[in-house]
C-alpha cells in the first residue's frame, strides 16, 4: 500500500497555505490516517510553529538531503496524536538547498510509510514551488476572495497543467459572509466561475485561526471552531466522504448592521 | 448620460467590478496576449486580407473573449464593395 502526496500551494503569499497544511494534517490524523507534513518553505520555516512543534526540532529537510540525518530522524512526532509528524524546513538556507530530484525521492520514500504526505509550498512560482509540486499526486490551491490572490491562483492552474499534474482543487479561504452579502467580496460562485476548477472547500475568515496559531493548537483540534470544522470537512472530502459545503454564518453583530443602515456606505 | 440616468443607474458593487476586471485580465494572462500584441495581430490581418478583398478597416474588430474554461479570438471584418457600392473604397 502506498500513500499519496498532496501539495498545498497558492502563488500569492499569505493566503493560508501553512494554516491549511497544519489543519488538514491534524484533521486527517484525527480520522486515524498516518500523515507527515513537509515544510517546503526553506528559509521561512513556519509550519513547525503553527503546529506547535517548534521546540522539538533537531534535524530538518536540508540535513536529510545533505546526509547529516536519516529521513526518520528528521520526522518530529506530534505528541497529541501518534499518527502525525512533521519534517521541518531549514531556517538558514534557501530554496536551492534541495533539488527537485531530492524532493521527489523524499516523497517517494515517505509514501511507503504513511497514508498522506502533505507538502506546504512556499509562495511564488520559482524553485520552491517547483520543488513542492514535483512529487505531488494531488494539488490543492488556496486562494482568498481577492483579485490578486485569484489572479495568482489562475497562474498556478496554468503552471500545473503545463507540469501535467492532475487537475488541482480549490480552497477558498478567509471568506467574510457579511461582505459577500453586501456585494463587497467575491462570492464562492464568482471565484469558481472565474477559475473554472473544482472546489474542495471553503473556510471562513475566523479570529479563532489567530488564537489557535498563537497557541500552536490548530483550529481543527477545536470542536467548536467554525474554521476548524471547515478544515475537518476538507479532510473528509480528501478521504472520499461526501460532506456538503458548510453554510457560513454572517458574523456581523446587530450593531454593525445597524451602523450600515444608519450610515450608508459610499463607494 | 442624463442627470436622471446618473441618479437611477444601479451602482455596481465592488465585487461585480472585481469579477469583471479579473475576467478581462485573466483572458490576457492565459493566452499571453497583451493588448499591444492584439493590435499588431489586427494590423497584420488587415494587411493579408486587404491583398484580396477590400475591408472596412475602421469597423474591423478583433477581440479576446472567454467562457467557462476556454478563450477565443474573434475577428469581425466587414467587407467593402458589395454590389450596391459602385466603386469600392480602396483600403488606405
Ligand atoms: N481563515 C482564516 N481566518 C483568519 N486568519 C487567517 C485565516 N487563514 C489564515 N489566516 C492568517 O493569515 C496569515 C497568513 O496565513 P499563512 O501563514 O497560513 O499563509 P501562507 O499562505 O502560508 O503564507 P506564506 O505565503 O507566507 O507562506 C496568518 O496570520 C494566519 O493566521
Ligand atoms: Mg506559509
């Protein structure tokens, strides 16, 4: 039995790739799957801190490719759940420290041992991105409902086609239902019409993500968190379960709504 | 546009504006065809076709359009010198 490699990428920076990788890793592990997350953002290591594993790093991915550590030694086990582990990025090197061939070999190796290898891609379309997708069996593109993020996502769709990867699926992150309602944010339907790719999930803009990241306890661990639920739903869909899209709650309170009513906004 | 048209014209929301702008920019991104390249293309098409038939250069239009998952280039080239006009205008 071999697992599959899923790369999380976006083009534009800061749209939620690392948050998504961490939460999908947790959510898949909660379903009993063996998961290893790879931080492919060499030089800008972040997945460790989002997962709350930053204090346990001994070796990183560059130590592995340069022979200072074996792959198993660089895998940090998550104490919250034995199914999950992390291979951290090196912090003091750059993207050229790992070649696509080396990345491919690491992915192939890990696939023999786990159900899912999740690769957190760096922003951009250069070497780091190429490294991140080289071993991918599936690609998830993260975007936000903003023009620059959607435009960059479209560029990624084109590059993935050129690289002959199977069609990527889309995650729309940081949706603000109240803004969509008043016509000030692209809706899910708008983004899908523009990009013409398959959707795998939507995630609301949620303060809980920041709280969760502060603590190193991804939202997917919290049963009451709406964004956590959104990520657990995406994980379920990756496992082939049929989960309907969540209805996002309008989070504006009556005061904000009253404010808009009393003081109409100008364009 | 009259004063009343200005007042009653439904304002498009910022998300509608965003969507329209994205659709236009992506059509060009996807086929790597800039507006300048499109202009060059138009002039070359005019040159080729004008060798054989007179066309209305002013009215000629070439544009990129898009739909769900495809892009296409459409050229609309009105031909001059139909039966009605005695002396066909020469293209410039
Ligand atoms: N759904 C959300 N709600 C609120 N905040 C979010 C959400 N998703 C991500 N964020 C915040 O957005 C910021 C960027 O997220 P993240 O680091 O995951 O993006 P990234 O795509 O990995 O960035 P980079 O391109 O720099 O690697 C973080 O501060 C994160 O907490
Ligand atoms: Mg990141």
